[in-house]
C-alpha cells in the first residue's frame, strides 16, 4: 500500500528585491558610505559618458552641417562663374571685328557659319542673332520668323543691357532651337522613395543658362542682340567639374564620397550620384521634405537627407529664373556613413577608457572606505542598542586618533550628558505643560469676556446716542408742530368757505405736520424699536411719487433739476403711505443735493413678478421704485457705510439719519434698498417693495442689520 504523499508546502512569497535593498540602505551606514564613494564612479561616469556622447554627436553634426554649408557656397560661386564666363565669351563675340565684317559684307550663309563656330568655341548649345526688334535674323531651326523679345534677358538686351540667367524652355521651344536639344532634355522619371507624387512619366522641359548681349553699329545705334544658351539637362561636364572643385583630393577623408546635382523642379537632370552599375541617377527625384522646404519655402536645406539609395550630408539651395520664380535646386553632399562610423568607433574607444578608469577607481575607493566602516558600524550598533532601551550602551575606548576616534569619544560624552539631562527636562516639561494649560484656559475666558463687553459697549453707546437725539428732537419739534396744527385748525374755522382757493395747500401743510410727527415717532424707534409697531395699508406708489413731486417741485426748480417720471407700476404695495413718502422725499432731497449745478432726476416704478429675484433673497412679487440722479456719485469707500446711523458726508448740514431711517422703514415691511453709484456720473437707489408686507422679527435699527447693502445689492 502506497503511503499518501505529503501535501506540497507553499513557499512564502519573497519580499520585493527593491524594497529589501531600500530597507537595507536606510538601516546601514556601510551602504550609505559605499554609495557616497561609488556614486561619482557608478553614476557620474555614465552621466559624463552620456554628456560626452551627446556633445560629441551634436558637435560632429554641426561640423558636418558647417562643412556642407561651405561646400554649397563654393558650388554656388562656381555655378555663377560658369554663367558669367558664358556671358563674357558672348560679349567678346558681340564686340569682335569678325562679326562686324560679316554683318557688313557677308552672306546669310557666312553669318550662320560664324554663329555655329562661335557657339562651338564657347560651349553654347545654341546661338542666335536677333535684330533690333527681337526677331531671329540667323541661327536656330525656326520654320517661321520668331520673336524672342518675350524673354526677360532679350528684353533687357534690346534696351542696351547685357543680361544672363536661368530659364525653363518648353519642349516646343527646344525643338525650334535645335531638335537635338529636345532629345537631350528628354529624361524618363524614375520612381523614388519619399518623393512627391507625380503622374508624369518623363521630364521633357529644359533648364537653360540663357545669355543676351546687345551690339551696336559704328554710329552707336543698336543693331541687334546675340542670344545664346547652354542646356543643363544631361550636362555632366558642369556637375563633374563642380564636384571636382568642391570635393578635391583629401577634402573628404575616411572614404566618404562627394556628389553634385542640378535639379529641374525636384528632378535630377544632371548628377554624378550613381543609381546602380555605374549609371547616373538621372530622372530620380528629391524627397518631399526637401522639396517642401527648398522649392516651396525658398529655404536652404542643410543636414542629413536620403539621396536615391543612401544617406548623405546634403546641402540644397533653390535656383530661380530671371523673374524670381524657384525652378530648381543646386545640390552638393557627401556620404554620411563612413564619417558616422568613424565617430562611433572613437566614442566607443573613449567609453572603454572611461570604464577602465572607473573600475580602477572603484577598487581604490572600496579599500579606502573600509577603514571608515568599522568605527561607524560600532556607532550604529550603539545607536541601535539605545533605541532598544539600553540607555547605558557606549562605544567605549578606541585606539583611533583621527576625526572618527575623536567623534566616538565625543559621542560617548554626549550620551552621558543627554542621560543626565533627560530626567531634568522631562520634569520641567511636565511642569510647563501644566502651567500652559492653566494660562491658556484663563486667556480664552478673558478674551471671550472682552469681546462680549466690547460688543455690549458699542451697542449701548449707539442706543444712548439715539435716545438722547430722539428725546431732543421730540421736545424741540413736537411743540412747534402742535402750534402749526392748532393754527391750521383755527385757520379753517376763521376762513370757512373762503379757504377754498388754498384748500389743497392747507391739506398738504396738514399732511406734512402729521409727517413731521411720524418722523419723530420713527426716531424714537431707534431707541425703543420694540415699543413701536407700524401699520400698513394698500398704497399707490405712483400717487405717492406724484405727491412727492408736488412737495419738492419748488426746490427742484430752484436747483435747476429736470425731472423725468416713468410711473408704470400697476398695483399697490402694502405699506404706510406716509412712511413711503418720507423715504422717497429723503432720497429725492439727497439726489438734489448731489447735483449743486443742476442735472436730471429720474423717478420710475414698475411691477415685478414672482419670477424676478430680490438681490440675495428669494423671488417675490411687488413694485420696484427707482430714484436716479446725474450727480457726483458716492465714493467707493463710503458706499458700504451710507446706511449706518450718524454716518454722513455732509458734515455741516447732515445728521446721518436720513438713509438709516429709510433703510429701517423699507426693511420693516420686508423690502430692501439697493444702491449703485458711479463716481462722477451719478447714483441710483432702488426700492424693492412687496405686494404683501412680510414683517421682520429682527430689530429695525440699521446697526442691527445682518448685512451691508452695497452696489448691486
């Protein structure tokens, strides 16, 4: 019987290696010292190598770019000299005695033979003699008389200026000059990687160096123009000479190979770049990136570029015709791979040297650090024992006389001093904590008492001031008001029916005496707000506005204030009529005082529905009344205090209670007053009056208000 096999034991998961290393590093002085010793070698050396690599490759790349930029400048100078030599040669023909004799005595056959011989001598692919009107007189294969004055260089020559430049000739133009030129320009396009899409299969246009030289008769009058040109398509002589001049022997070490190319558009029409089996890469095309930058944007290309089948350090420069249109490119470059391989070999050798030096330095550093590890490890052991609760642990005597030995002895002495003072500090700390707790509690209680006393003192001072003022006002005003009221009653009895012409005025005086009495009553509410309760009635806001204008019309006219009334409210509000009149007159008087030089006072009213919102409150239904002036406005610093009791900017005439009383009256019925002011342009007060009053259970004195009313509510 086979005994049962024991159940396999599962090995506990091993902790993460990185965490173990981090924990060992945090607990070991040896590892930290090793890290300090080896960091410059193990970290600094690779960083230095990377910097050397980056700087080396970047500097080498810049060196190659500078080299190809210089080569491109040399190539351009040579190409310009080729054009100038053609011009100089043709100028010699134009001023030659032989040409003058043939023109004077020769036959057309003599003239044609002269042009052919001179074209061959100066390396021209065609040479024409034009008359003073630009018509072909001799040369070429034209079937009918041809007008050459349309070409820019010919046009300049007809005006007496020798000129040369690059032009693109259409196939028909080449055919008319010489059928061989059209055949020479015919270049099949070769599919090229990374080139622009091109549906053409052949490039049959010709890139021509065109020269036109005027020549004069004995009398100095223009006789005609010599026009000649060289077709660059397939002209290997020019690119080979250009390549020989730019890349002379030993100018490209390390086996690199220089090349030169002429482009018509983005197509190679003359080049010594090899395609395969020694065949030149005619008909291949430049990459789209090169064409976009050089042909489209007119910028030179300097740097690495893929050329046909390999990477070259390349320089491209746009070629333009006589009208400034970019028609092709001039290229020089050399193989990049031999130079790049040499650079990498040099850097690899430098890296190996760095590694060798780093290895030797690591060995020396480890041997030197070993003498430091032992005393530090003893210190670390003592620290671990003290942390474990062994307060008597010490390093003990040491034979070392260096800084570490002195540090060990000082460390033991420090431990003795710490142990002696620990108990004293602990006892002092406990006593200090107890005293701080007692003092903190006492200070908090004193601060709370002080805040309550300060608040009570401020409130008492304000209430006292209001009470004193109210008592004085009641005494000084109620007596003359009573006299006025009594005389009004006497006036009615004495006049009888004769009072009819001034009955309206007497009624208004009677109402105003009652209003004075009501104002005194409201002043008393600042001292004893709980002893007074307002009464409300349905009040027509538009009627109150009209009455206010009647009462203040004389003062408004005298102050040169124009009034605009827009009474659009359609329903009443629940509010005491006299109190509303008091608020409006106070606002109108304030507005009039804000316009000492005259201005415009606008009074408006409109209904507001339940969908409109009181600033900072819930939507409500009622009437909105506005009092707007064009006065000097309210300063920004005063805007938040204008509803405070006794605050006034009219130091000589104001008491600072008008807006406070108005605020208290409107708020008592659940309304609000908001103000918007633009200093120098005017002020607008807005009353938000409820259709049905909502009485506040808060004191009505403004200094009890929970919030300030500022611009915009």
